């Protein structure tokens, strides 16, 4: 039987509690909650609207409206306390004739926006794993 003093015991219990609590954090919490998602979305829209390869698609877009919808969607999909109330992805993008190549440019901007918002690489990958499968709903070739 290993002998421990009271201090060591308390330290071990606190470590265990912290590790357990942390492993249960939602991706939303790990990202930094709503402020971090607001930042990512701001940078994403800055990039998309300035990206000459795809910004023609956003000519008619009301930026503030899209910002709110994207924040709610990222928040909800990562386990946060929001409800996305926009169109589903097929409906939202049907008729835009978005090509796979354009989807990939969008994803590049998404990654750069997460970089801008200082999201760690490990978490960027978790976010991408949620959104990448939407490629088929949004684009075609
Ligand atoms: C995983 C990828 C994507 C996500 C999560 C996403 C998300 C969204 C959301 C939430 C909306 C708002 C829907 C509504 O009005 O109710 C939207 C609209 C739109 N998206 Fe996407 N999108 C994605 C990919 C793309 C790509 C690849 C493009 C173009 C290259 C694009 C262009 C647009 C445009 C032009 C609108 C319409 C904005 C407007 O109302 O004028 N999206 N998207």
C-alpha cells in the first residue's frame, strides 16, 4: 500500500477533478465560447467578402444577417447553448451552383479565420470535422 500525506492526497483529488471536468468540456467551451465564435465569424466574413475567387457569390448578401446565422450555427454544432434558425444547408445554397473547388476555397478561408482568432490547431481540426461533411450539401461537380 502506497503511503501518502494529506497534502498529496488533496493534490491528486484536485488533479483528477480538473482532468475529468476538462474532458467533459464541449467543443464550444474549449473554443472559448461565444466571444471566440464571434471572432472566427468576423474573420471568416472579412476573408470571404474580400476573396476575389468567391466573393461574387456574396454580392447580394446582408453581412450582419449572415454573421448572426453563422455564429448560431457554429455555436449549436459545437455543443453550445444556441439554436440555428436559418435554412438547412441544401436549401440555403441551392441555386448558387457552388463548385467543389469553391467550397475548398471557403474552407481555406475558414481555416485562416480560425488562425486569425488564435484557435489551436487541434481544435481547428475538430471544427473542420463537423463542417467538412457539408461539402455534398453545399456544392457539386
Ligand atoms: C460548411 C460550409 C458552409 C456553411 C456552414 C455555410 C453556412 C451558411 C449559412 C448558415 C447560411 C445562411 C442560411 C440562411 O440564410 O438561412 C449560408 C448562406 C450562404 N452561403 Fe454558406 N455555408 C457554407 C458554405 C458555403 C460556400 C462554399 C459558399 C460559397 C463559396 C457559401 C455561400 C453562401 C451564400 C452566398 C449564402 C447566402 C447569403 C445570403 O443570404 O445572401 N456558403 N451559408
